[in-house]
C-alpha cells in the first residue's frame, strides 16, 4: 500500500528545513562580524601578519573561541538542511557531508587554540615560536580539514548549479572555492600578507555557501 504525506506534514518538514538552512545563512555574517571587529579593535593585531585564529589568544580570546564553536555548530547542523534541499540533485550527497565536516573542523579549531606568535597578544615575542605545542598542531590540522571541505563543497555546488542552468550562483560558488584555494595556497607558500588572503578566501567561501543556502530556502523544489 502506498502512503503519501499530508500537506500539514510536508509544511512542517519544509519549515524545519528552512530553519536548518537559516543556520548556514547566519554562519557567515556572524563569523565575519565577530572576527573582523576584533581584528580592527584588539591591540597589537595586524591582519596582514596574524591569522584570525590568533584572536583565540589573550584575555579576550574567549570571543573568538566562542565564534569558532558557534559558527561550526551552525554549519554542522545546517548541513542537514542542505541535504534535504539538495535531495536527488547532483552534489546532494557530498555537499552536505563536506559542509558538516567543515563545521566540525571549526569546532575543533576552537577547542585547540594555536600558540601566541609574532607579537600577538601584546607582550608575545616577535617571530614564530621555536617549537609548537600539540594543540597548535591540532588547530592547524582542524583548519586544513575545514578549508579543504569548504573548497570542495563550493566547487561541487558550482558544478551542480551550472548543470541546472543557474549560472550566476554557479559562478558565485566557484568563486568562493577558488578564492579559498588561492588564499590558502598563498598563505601556506609564505606570500606577503598571506594571513589577509586566507581571511578573504575563508569569508568568500563561507559567503558563497550562505547566499546559496538563502536561495535554496526560497527556490528548492524539495521544500514544500
């Protein structure tokens, strides 16, 4: 016997999916607002020399740690909304998985704080530490997992949206993935202002995901 869901059930499922997608939509504005306001206001921080992760150090470090934990949770939870909205579409399996992994990576990056370095917080010797602690290595590993997952999710979304004929959002997704790929590569290669290019790349990739999630809230055929 075939059963079909009632309009009320479909409506409730659609509303729940929209709420989950809102988690992804909100992730980027929250991350950027908390991180960039600190970058501008905290004494001794220079975004051309210090990664945003360094803000987890010092007396106000709890702000950035909380930023990592909350935004990571938003992405990990919101990935369920992406899975529902993309159900049956190309990328519908792997994009949500990658976004969830990125969220878990951000949570781990908040738990494992990198070592103070290069004059920040104020009073820290300039230059890099002679030896890194284990939690600093764990932070870098978590960051690498997050970056790679965001890059892959954006590029897969770009392919999916391109095949669907949505060229504008396909370009947005690809731009986010490429921006993070280049920004991270430049930073890892020791290029000038590499921490700035990395910050731009991360925020661009996250912004692409947030805007696409916003579009799916209104246009996905899987949301009744």
